């Protein structure tokens, strides 16, 4: 795998916490930063793919809309059944 150098600035307190975690995990700060960036990128790519998939379902007419207020009310309730789409 080809590697490139990425230089960035972080808060001093964040750097200290990163150093402590690296020592505890017996890893380098660079390894931890690499893994954190990798996790962030994977999550963002998956979110974007999910969004595109959802939009394609909407465009195809395969999805019913659920009012956001109904979802909000459902989240605050003890109900198990998700609100019906229209």
C-alpha cells in the first residue's frame, strides 16, 4: 500500500490524550490517527452510498413518505410500530 505524509495541527490536550491512548495500546500516534481517518472515511462513504440508494428508491417511487413530526413523536413514545407512510 502506498503511503503519503499528512501534516495537521491538533489541540495540545487532544495530542496529550492521543499519546496516552497510544502508550496504553502500544501503538504509535500515527497508527491511531490512520485508523481514525480510515474509520471516518469508511463511515462517510457508506453514508453517501446509503443516501444515494434511498434517493434512487424515492425517484423510482418505491418509498412511502413518513412525516418527520410523526417520526419525532414515535421516537419520544413507547410505541413499537413505526409510523405508516403515505
